[in-house]
C-alpha cells in the first residue's frame, strides 16, 4: 500500500503511527459528540439545545486554541498530544460514569464537552505540527490530506457500530456504551502515539510572555496576505457550509422521520465516507494547477451540496447529499490547510495551526448555536439551503476578484506567492 502514490506518506513509519493515532483520536471525539447530541435531542426535543451542546464542544477552538498553539511550540509535540488525549479519556470516562448512574444531565455534558474540546483543539495543533516534521516536503500534501481523511473519516468507525446496534435485534448500545467506546478509541490513540520516535518542538522568541508568543502567530497570519486569504476562506466556509452539526439530528427526526440514532449515524457515516474518499483522491495529486482547480471546484460545490441535502426527502437522497458534502468540504479544508503549512516556518507552526483551527472551529461554535435556534423557527432544510447559497455567492465573488486566488487556480506555487 505504501508504494501507491495516494499513500506515499505512510512509508515513513513515524508518520504511519501518528496517522493511526490521529484516526483513533478522531473516532473517540466523534463517538462522544454524536452520541451526546442524540442524547440531548432525545431529552429536549429541541435543535437549540443540541446547538448549545455543540457550542460547548466547539467554543474551545476559539478560546483555547491560541494557548494550545503556544503549547505546541513550547512543549515537545508528541508528549503534548499524549497528555491531552489522556485528559480527554478521563473526561469522557466521567461522562460515562454519570450516564451509568443515570444522573447525566445537559449541563454535565456541556461542561465535559468544553473540557474535551479544549483537549482536542490542543491535539490538533500539536499533531499537525508534528506530522509536518515526519515527512519530506514532497510528501507534505499527501501527509496532510491523509491526516485530514482520518479526521473526517474517523466518524465512520464509531458510527458504524451505532448503525449495527440500531439494526440488530440482539445488540443494544446506549449512551453509556458509546462513551465507553470513545474511551477505548482514545486509549488506542495513546498507544500508537507512544510508539512514535521523532521529536518536534517549535521556537518561542518572546521569552516567557505568552501573550507576545500568541501575538507572533497572529501577526504572521495577517501581515502576510497569502496566508490571510486562506484563513478568510476557511472562516466563511466553516460558518456557512460546514456548520450543520446542531441541526442534523433534528433534520433526521423531522424530515426523515427517524425514531432513534440510526438514521443520524447513517448520514454521519456517509459524510465520513465522502470525506475519506475525497481526501484519498486528493492525496495522489501533485500538480500545482490541478490543486488550484480542485480548490476552485470544491469551493463551488461546497456551497451547492448543502442545497442537495436541504431538498432531500428520503434517506437515499440525504445519503448522497452528505456523501457529496463530505468529499467537497474535506478536500477544500485539506487544500487550505496544506497551503497554510507550506508557507509557515516550523518555529511558528503550532501557533499558526491553532489560529487556523480558531477561525474554523471557533466560528463553527457560534454558527451551530445560531443555526440550532433558526432550525427550530424556520426548519433545518431552509437553514441548509440559505447558508449554502450564501457561501456559493461569497466564494464565487472572492475567487473572481482576488489576485492571489486567481494565481493559485492557474497553478502558481503558493511558496513563490509568499516570497
């Protein structure tokens, strides 16, 4: 498999181990998130309440990511990934205990989701910064896209188990069982990360002042237009095209007449399959012009694919829609992440990565909260259709006017644009 161009980065043993650890860590996070979302919807019957839980799990990407990025440049990145994963396991374990005692409440989940989200955002900054140092530059796009595939595709692992439990007459999985499963995935991630030998640490030039250290990363992003334009794209993409987590449970219940988590899990798996498949195809792309054209086409399709889901009236249509959404959105995010990594020096990589995550996850936190309330008022399909159209209009507008993006679409090396 390592001789296939799409898996080129896996020939590097440390990367292969970190890749597996990232996938299991993602499976742990998604299993916790989806099982908790359905628990909240089942208890409250309101998308707005799911929005609050999703907000609690994603707001750390806004609050904690700058500090997480600073830590990823101060602390050895492999160790930081392991420490935060262990803390995440403990957090989910506490939620599982409350569930087994039948005293789990929404506010418990929100508080624990905030802690778990803080761990996750720090892991994202540390592991992306680490894997960038585990492969040569020629395999960087392949490494980042494969890691992106595991991040999104890892939804499939835990959700496949949920689907099996939903259609089986002899197996029953509840919230407690899925929280325990999340812990198992997290433990597997730690075991693989412990086997990584390569060490990676950034560089802080601002002494012991954490605020100056964070400011270095912020200044780097906004003082370099080639980085800023991709950060802006990510912000709008996550706000308008990707913030559907809080309304998807209600969509399956109201539009698709779902009575349990099974249909929700099917759509999550579909999105994960699309993400994994799309990023797998991207992993074999090395031509700069092809990358640019993919960025353009995936941006356009990222705006149109939510419309397909919004107009879906049965599971088959919704499955195809989420499949397309997963493929287009994950390729778009993988490409923007790669372009940012290519022009970022290693000493700042943790902080710049965390700020990339801040613009993505932080905005998604508020968007999911707002869309949860809008879905209760105007129905989830309408929210999907309107936000998708808004991103399509924004993306086509900026793509036709911004000189940096037009150069990227023509195949210009992003490193040359940054110099």
